[in-house]
């Protein structure tokens, strides 16, 4: 299928890999996926490894992302990291509002919105995560949940800013469980999210915003997901920690 939007395959390493392990990983990864031009590849290591990973990747075209950010540039905010610092470390992307941050660290929709705005102001690309809990899916409110999360995260943005975003639809029940949403279910919700963006910002932005699927993505289920008209890549957890499986996902998305 010909898509006008370039797919983004991003690896969210979560709290895995020391600096040494991270550098060894990307040294192998660049050999495994070097020369693939029709997919954007991004790795999101822990904060400590960002600068070294960016240095090791150099001009390979593989992007580096952070897993969170704070919205002030500097100040007395113990434990936080600003967009200015991420940029200096070589980041181009920032994951915002991952369900683990929402569940375990009290991240609210209002925080997510502040972070999205800050990241855009600094010229970085937010990867905005939305997704429903299992109970929400079972009670039939998936669309309502992702609509409210999307509206809140994108509040106050311009249409141009919305067009440049990456949104990751990650049903929480599919994360780390081995239960992937079916291709049809993922397409249905992602098509719905694109509709929310259209409603808020118009057809131009909706046609450009890239929307990934995340939740137990593996090389074996990538092709089916990528064949869906509205799915523009994947946010990969567990399978991004191994070069062979992550490269397998990139290649499947590239049609190799
Ligand atoms: P898994 O791929 O391990 O299910 O994790 C998905 C995820 O949370 C990516 O952000």
C-alpha cells in the first residue's frame, strides 16, 4: 500500500540498558537497518544513555528520543530534565504521556499538554501516547477515552503543530502482555483518532499527523498492522530491546 506519510518505528527501551549496553546495541543496529530510507527509525534510551547513543548514531539517520521531559527550561525541579537538555544531548523526539507515566507517576492530561507545547516550542517532535485500559474497552468507552486524551494533549496547538506530531495509540492491555490488538481494532481506533485531529485542526493536519500503534508489536505482526491505511508505524517496547527483533520490525515496515 502506498502511504504518503513516512512510517516511524520507535523503540521505547523503558528502564532497560546501561550506557555501555545502549552504545553496543546501536552500533549493531546501524549495521542492521542502515540504508533503509522509507521508514524513520528512532530509539528512546533512558536519559543516562541519550548523549552517548546520539554520538554513536552520528549521521546514520536513526533518530534519538527521550521517554519524558519537564516543561520548564531550568529551575529548582529536582529530578527533572528539560527540553533544552534533551536537545543538547542529541534528541529529536520525546515520548509524552506514556501509560506507565500516567499509571505509576501521576501524569495527567494537563501535564501531557504542557509537555507537548514545550517540546514543540523547542523544535522537537512529541510522540504523544494515548490508549484505554482493559476495563474501559470492556465497557465500550475506548473512543471516548482516546478522544478526551487526544483533545487534552493537543489543546492550544496550531494546525501546523498538530500536523508535525507523532501520536502513539497504545491500548494499555496490549502493553507487555503479548496481546496485540487485532489489525482491524488497531485501525479502527487509529482511524478514529485521525478523525479527532481532523475535527480539531482540519483535513490538512489530519492527513499529515503520523499515528503509530503500540502494544506487543513483533516482527511477525508488523506487516498486518502496517497494511492498515491509518497506521503509520509502531512504538515498540520489549521487542525493541533485541537488535534482531527490532531490525525485523523495521524491515517488515519497510516492506523488505
Ligand atoms: P511492548 O511492546 O513491550 O508491549 O510495549 C509497548 C510500549 O509500551 C511501547 O511504548
